[in-house]
C-alpha cells in the first residue's frame, strides 16, 4: 500500500503538470464556430421567379452553408437549386447517411427557402467493379436504373415538405455526364419513367423535372453529346412526356444579350424558346419550364464572357423577359457562390458572391431588382 | 574611452574563462564550426543541400517547358501554327536568353498550377496574380505586366493621380474595379463626380468629348483604345495595380534566379516594352 501511495505521489504530480501544459496549449486554439439556427426567416421578394443554384455539395464548414443561404434570402431569391449526389447519401447499398443533406435542408428551411434538389452521380456499388470496367461517377448501368429510382423515392419521402422539385440527372445529352458513353435519350426516358413512379409513390405532389439538358450544337453521332433540341425531340418520341411534370432547361447567354433572337444553330438565352416550342409541338404546352441554370460570366480572360456592366444589364433583362413568359416558373442563376474560387475559375466568374462572401456588383443589382430597390449599378 | 575600457575588461574576462576551461572551449568551438559547416553544406546547391534537378535537366536537354492557357488574347491565343501573344513572346524571349528551346504546353487555366506542381511544366506565364496561399511552394517573379486600373486623360489636361480629380468628373466602366475604386475615392475627396458607362471605351470617349476629366479603366482596354486614337494619354502608374507574374516551383532555385535575372534584363533593355507594344 505505501508503495502504491508512493507511486501515486511520484507520478500524480507529473500527470497534473502534463494536464496543465495540455490545457495551456489547447486553450488558445480557436473553438470551431458555433452554428445555431436563429428564428425562422422569410424571403422578401417582388419576383418569385428569381432562384439561384448554390454549390453547397462540397462545403465543409456548416457556418458557410448558413451564411450562403442567408445571403440568398437577403438577395430576394426564394428558391435554390442544390446538388445532392447519390453516393454521398447511399455510399453502401441500403444504408443512408443523411447528415450532409439534412444540414443543407435544415438551414434552407430556417431561411425560408424552397429547395429544388438535383439528384445524380452513382455510388461505387452500383457501378461495375474496376477490374471489370473502369467507369466514371456519372456511369449509371441500365440494370441499376431501379436502384437510382428507389433512392429518389426515399429522398423525396424524407424531404417531402421542403422540396420544390427534383431534377433527374444533369445534362444527360453530354456523353461526359452519361458515363462517357454515347448519349441515349431513349434510355434516359426509361430512367425518367422509373424515377417518376418512385417519386410520385413517395409524394404524389412532388414536381419531377426532366431534361436539364446542356445547351450544345453537337449533331447526331457526335462523340461528345447531342444537340439539346434534338435530344428533347427523341425523349418525347420515346414517351418521356408522361414521366416528368416540368422541363428543366439550362440556357446561357455567353456574349449575346438576352434579346438576341433564338436560332437552332446559336447558343443564347432565348434558346429556351426553341425547347418550349418542341414541348408545344409534341402536345405538352401545359408543362412549365424551370430554367435551372442561366447567367453570364464577366471573366476578363474568357472569350465567351461579357463586361461586368453588361452582365448586370443582361441578367436583369433576362429575368424581366422570363417573368413575361407564363410558361416559365423559375430562373436559377448559375451560380451563387462556390467553396473555393481558386479551384474553378470558370464558375468563380459566374458566381454572384466570392468564396469569402464578398457580394459582387451583380449580387447587389439582382438584390435591388428582387427587393424593389433602386439599382446601385445603373449605367 | 569608457567603452574601450569596458571592452578590454570583457575580453580579459573571456580570456580568463577560456584559459580556465580549455576543454569546454574546444568543444564549443568544434560545435560552432560543425553548425556553420552544416548550414553551409545543406544550402540549396551545396554538397548536402537540395539540388535543382529542373535546372540540371534544362541544361542537359536545352529545353524549357512553359504552361500557357491560350484563351486570353492578346496575351495568349491559339493561332493555327503556334501559340501567339504577349505571354508566348515573353516565354520565347526568356528561353532565347537562357539559350534553350521553349516548349509551350497549352492547358486550361485551372490545370496550370497542377501542371507546375507535378513537373509537367517548368514555369507558368498566363496572367497569374500572386496567390499568398500558394507561396509555400510557388515562387512568383516580379510583374511583367500591370493590368490594373489606370487614369486616362486628355494630353492637354493630363491627370496623373486621382487626387487631382477633386472637384472634377471621372468616367468609369460600370461595376468594374475602377468603379469600386472611384466609389472609395468619393469618400476620400471633397467632391468627385463619377460618371458610369457600360464599356471602358465609352468612358474614354467621354474624356475625349469633354464629358469627363479622366477615365479610370483597365490598362488593357486603355492601351487598345489609345492605339487607335490621339489626344489621350495614360498616367505613368496605375491607380489600382494588378500585376501579372510568372510562377515557378520554389525548389527550382537556380531556374527562379535565372528567370528573375533574365526578366530584369528584358525590362531594363526595353525588350518588354517592345513585346507589350506589339500586342497592346
């Protein structure tokens, strides 16, 4: 016993001293920022058509998610499009990890925002083993369409009250987005059918958005993709019209003002009218269009970019124009902010807010438009 | 005199200590010598120090790999035969002075730093700015071009600094960096009237027509505008600098110092001005 007491006395003091040193060293380390939900907010806007595509998928820090969504609300956008990759949630078959999506949905709800969820990418378990075939994250084998549909059903059931719509896949008319395979509008139609049934079984009032096609002029047989107009025609010929509630459209202006006339061989903002015309021609005039990506870049080193003042004028004109079209439900500006401007220059110059939350002039101009204030960047 | 006495006393004291402890003194001297030798031998390029293998390869193969994003005319653009532009010319001039063959590799902007990191290229000349977050491994040269916001005024009423515009009118491009800077200067000066125009050319035209006393626009637009018109001149220095720099790997210490030297010569002998004037 005395021996044990001696040992305690001998090493106890040392342990206490080490503990004190540890506290002294640990003390000055900054605590991670506390993120608490404030009182529920509502979006003040005169233009509910305004929406923006956020990039919270790879955002690590929760306070940045909260700050992003509060700035979206302050801008006057009531709706966001956000990407929820399937592999992030169902990395193992049948095991769902909702932490990532819950975090975004919780903050979006707190800010009074409606979420349009873009769903896509494929977990490793749903793709062929690497020894068999090397595939990309966008490679969805045809025999796994039902697995993706099941995931969409579970997702819609979980967030039933917060979702404005779900976008099924992204730009399937680009081979890079279709697993580096030749694009296949008929197969995409099959996918839409399975997903539509699963989503509506989970929530009959959910809006399923089909399409989300990339604006491209690629001809039939191209290795890169297929012209969005032709792709939509082939989708509708395959019967896709019965399996989506509204059409998602990506439309970019590049160097052209929004007023530029639509032409099949030109990519500009009013290309959306050509896609709408296809819908009308095939008897789907009652289906609304959600412009889920749009905007202009003011990158000084990109030949398809415009000057910052033009960007503001073109964006505001495009919003006004889209509001005058009764068949357009939302115009979502690409993109609100990205986690790091250093990694992706192209998107950094499309963003409305810098990575460090500095609101660019375009943000202030869009905010003034949405809130009914005087435009601080009037020429 | 007092200081000299104190110094003599101090020397005498140390002398006494050394005589008193000869072994300790010997060990201390040896340790100090080893430290100095170790420091010297592990310097870059020394016997035990890191070697600049890039420089070694350049000397053996006589080639220099330069990464350029050719989407930024007139700095770099993809001509049918080769990459043309100010930056391509600068790369070729540096290579010529190093007596090596330039190999220009084209790549997307977002891949430039990765290519430098993995050693695919030896340097990047592509309108880069100093990025403090990368300086742990990237060495940046001095700027070879300042694309910042510069004052443009009439030659008969030159304006060199924005302070000279107190009580006057400055024309800016809407929502540009010049617009932001003018808004800041509005708070600093007694009265600065800011006129906004959709394009930088419109702002400079306003100076020509007398609507504004000066325009604050980016240097590239200013140079291109002034090339075609007379009666206007740029200030000697930019109001909001925006320097373009060459990026190299910090570990390539011989290459960085050689390029720094060449760039200094290119600037000093006026070659850089000739290259810039060729494109802007």
